[in-house]
């Protein structure tokens, strides 16, 4: 793999890790969703840079576009959930969502 | 390459800002800016289609959805984030960056890869003929999202 | 026309909202159930003929041009298709009555069919990224279905399920990207042969670890199981049945098995990891199930435990172990689907899921009690029901492969399983009739019909287990075992 791939991999990993940290630590439901968006960016960067490194940029674009479409559906569903949760609890705090024990 | 690296650093900075900022609206805008930067990065990697998609869909559509949600959930009391988290996580993140850099340096050239041949066809052909099943999947996931939103926003008269 | 398995449910789902405007109940019920019945018949009857001559690869032509709609039907995929169609059909029948008071039936069926289409697409795909797409299709539909009742608990469960799932997806795609980087392709066969050329050892370990993380979360293996005990009980009963009976197996176990056995190759190290993961899930979840008061929560923990059993069986890597694991996957899908459906009947009749509040329901709901008993005994592994044979196969395989300790653990866990299921039976159905339930009636027609169907299958497969194994399980196991033989030792470590 070309050396530039590792550069992109570094940033992609940083993004995914930042997103995971956000998922672990943040309490605001919408913030949690922003963290998920950041993870998505990291993954699409990883996908595209892998394709770029292998001179397979067209396939990589197809993958990234599909991934983005999936992300849109996911975000729409999640935000619908958040709005419904807000209607129930009047709060965006994940600690108010602790009824179930897991 | 330098410009690309600068863009990548900007991408990470704005993404971290999006997670860390207190004000939700500023968070959403920061996320949009990072999407914009990612789109430009894609352009510079000879991936114009991905770049356009990233900018119009993620920076555009998803940001609009976020702002819509923020507007619909404006409450009187803000959610207070944990103070401990605000201190510890940046440190953990920086530590990770160091580990990340070391790991990447160590991995340089160690990931074996088959040499791949040149790609055949145009982007249209690759997408429509080469990855047709993905398109069926895209339609399916869009249907799933649409029905999900319809189900979650339906008028509730009585339920279990 | 294998593509029908994916496209037919999608098309019907697409027209359901329009149909729903015309007829709120009858037509959606009819359409959805007819679709699933068709899929079931097609898979069960035509499927075997299709694969009689080896795996079928369908490459479609669209409007005269060759497009890459590659779907492959082999023994393993067919087994999953039949399981999906069976449990999917039964839960859908059940929904005719059960979902009445949720409203928006057309919308429900539309989501349901999209989820089925996603699962079918996953088992038929031949390409790593396609597996991911259909996994997400089924997942997005399932988030909405879990939250369908729009109550507080359901929304909370759905949200947490979503968050964990997204993390899982990130790991899965990361692994796919790494594999793509190494081999330059995403197709199963191409990747498999490319990996054999490369000496990819350590990086493949990282990719395997990511896949294990991602799919393990989807399959709810311990320690990635935390989302399941909240999500499955909160969902409407037929959805719980499909989630526990099918989705965790299709998105988790099937994907993991297909990739590890047919693409990466099952090395001794990977085999050990899988067996340990399976055994830990089996035991820990069984203990956690013991203390549950909520009927559906107990069933949820039981699902985690039994999926552990399946992974343990497949992880052995020997043909007998794989066959046992697959047979148990199939049996558990039927039995757990059945149990969640009967729990739905009980919940609808009594309004509660709390086992301590129930009692003596067998007197008022005899059919439900009987079918529930069959399901429970099947999972607990009581002869001559189907679960007994699959568990026996796994235990024998463990002994044969030289893992006596695991075999003992498996047997002990089965005893635990029997214990908590008998507890559930006693508390809910037998014993004195709690006066609160004196006027409770048996479940409505379609609900009982669905449970009776699954119960009969459990009994039938238990009695006819040899022919079931030779006809359905063996072809599936052969596909995987061939993969194991072809791969093992190719990148020795």
C-alpha cells in the first residue's frame, strides 16, 4: 500500500475514535448523533482513500455514495426517534433514558 | 499533498469541535463545515462524484435534518455534560493521536496488498453495471428510512 | 429467479402504503402474508431443486445489458432463506391479530417486508459490501419496528439499540475496507483466493477482530449483548420473535460464519476464539436468565445463551460441529420465534409480562400453554423435540474434536436452561389460577394458528430429525466445511 494511504488511515482512525469517544461520553442525544456522523466521515474517508491507493477510485466512489445513502436513512430514523423521545420526556439527556436496565 | 494534509487536519478539528461545542447549532454548523472539507478532500483525490455527494447530501441534507431536530427540541433546560468528561476526553484523544501516529509509522509498508489492475469503464458503468446489487440495496434502505419516519411520526390515537 | 427473494418483498412494501389508504386492515394483511407464504413455498419447494446440482449463481441481465446482480444460492443460504420465510410467515400471521391495537398496519407490514428483504439479500449476497448494505437495510427497518409502539420504553430501547448498532457497523465497514485494500476486490471468491496468495497474517487478524466485534455485537454475544435484553422485550411480540429468531442470526451468526469459514478460513486460533465466545455467552446469559421476572426478558437472555451455543458449535470447525451449530440455529429460530409469539399472546391477554403476576394460565389459555411448553422444552433440549438433537450433535462434536471441558459446560448449561424454562412454565401457566385472570380468553385465531404452526414444526422436526438433517442441514454444512478445508493452513498461524 502506498504511503499516502497510511496518512489517510491516520486521519480516518482519528475521526472514528473521536466519534466513539463522543458516543461514550456525551449526554445530549443530538450530540450523540453528531458523534455518529463523525464516525461516518471517518469510515467514508477510509473507504475512499483505500480505493484511491489501489487506483480503484471509481469502485470506491460507488461504495462511498452507497454508504452516504445508508447514513441518510439512518440519521432520518434516529432523529425521528430523538424527536419522539423528546415529546415523551421533554429532555434530551440520555440519563433520563435509564429506565431499562440492559 | 501539503494542502491535502491541511484539509485533513481541518476536517478533524471541525469534527472534534462539532462534538465538543456546547451550543447545538454551532455543533451542527461545525459538522457541516467538516463535511465541506471532506468533500474537497474527495475532489482532490479525483473522486468528484463522492465529493459532490458528500457536500450536497451530508453537508446539506443531513445538516438540515439536524437543524430541524434542534429546532423541534428546544427545551428550557440545557443538558449539562459531565465535567469529568470534558477534561479527560481531550487528553485521551491526544494520547490516541500519538498512538495512532506511531502505529501508522510502524505499519508503513507492512500491509500486504495485491497490485490491482486499472479500472475498466466510466463511473456510470462501474456503479450501474458493476455494483447493481448495491443500487437495489440503496432503494431498500431508502424505503426503510421513509417507512421508519412515517411510522415514527404517525398520529397516535391509541397504542399498547 | 432468486432475485425474487429480495425484490418481491420490496415491491409489495412499496405498494403497501397505497393499499393501506384503500383498505386499512384486510388488504395489507392479505398482501403481506401472501408474499411471505409465497417466499416460504418457493424456498422450501423450489429451493432444493435449484441447488440440486451445486450452488446457483444468478447473474441477471437488465433490459438486455449484463448487470452485476450476483446472487448465490447454496445450501447455507437456502437453509437461512427457509428459516427466514418460516419464522417470518408465522410472525406475520400472528401480527394479523396482534398489531390491531397498534394501528398503521400497512406501515408496519411495509417495514416488516423491508426487513425480510434485507435479511434475504444478506444471505444471498456474494460480495462483502452487499452483505453490509442489506445488513443495514434490515437494521434500519428493525429500529423503527422496535419503536413501533411509540411508548417510552420502546423508544429508549430502540435508541440504545441504534447507537450500539452504528458502532458495530463502523467496525464492519472498517474491516471491509482493509480487506479491499489488501485484495483489491470485494467478491467472496475473489477475496478468498487473493488472501491465499498474500501472506496477510497480522493484518488479517486485525480485520478478523473488527469483524468479530461488529458481527458479535449484531449477534449479541457476550460481552456485546447489552442492547438485546432491552430491545427484544420492548418490541411488539411478532417483532421480538423475528429479532431473536432471525435478525441476530442473519446479521450476526450468518455473516460471521460466511466470512470466517468461506472467505477468511477458520484457523485454529479463530476457532478457539469463537468457541470461547460461544461458551461464555452460553453460560453467562443462562445465569442472567435465571433471575428475570419479565417473561420476555428471560427469553431475551435465553436467546443470547442459545446463540452462544450455535457459535460454539460452528466454532469447532468439524463437519459435525458445523452441522450441529446450523441445526441449532434453525431450531432456535423456530422455537424462540414460537416462544416470543406465545409471550405476546400472554401479554395481550393479561396486560403484563411479569411472571410473578401470572399463574395457572393453562386453564384459560390451553393452546398457548401447550405451544409455549413445546417451545420451551425444545430450547431446553428435551427429546424428542428438535432442540434435543441439535444440542446433542454439538455436544458429540465437542467430544469428538477433543474438547471434553466444553462438552461438560454445554451439558451443564443445558440443565440450567431447562431449569429456568420450567420455572417460567410453572410461574406463568401451571399452578393455581390467579383470580385476576379468571376471565381471560384464549388468544385470537391467527395468533394461535401461528404458534401452533411453529410448535408442530418443532415436534415434526424432532421426530423426523434424520431426514431434516440430510435434506437441509447437510448441504449447508457441506458448503461451510468445504470452505474450512480449503482455507485451513493457508496462512498458518
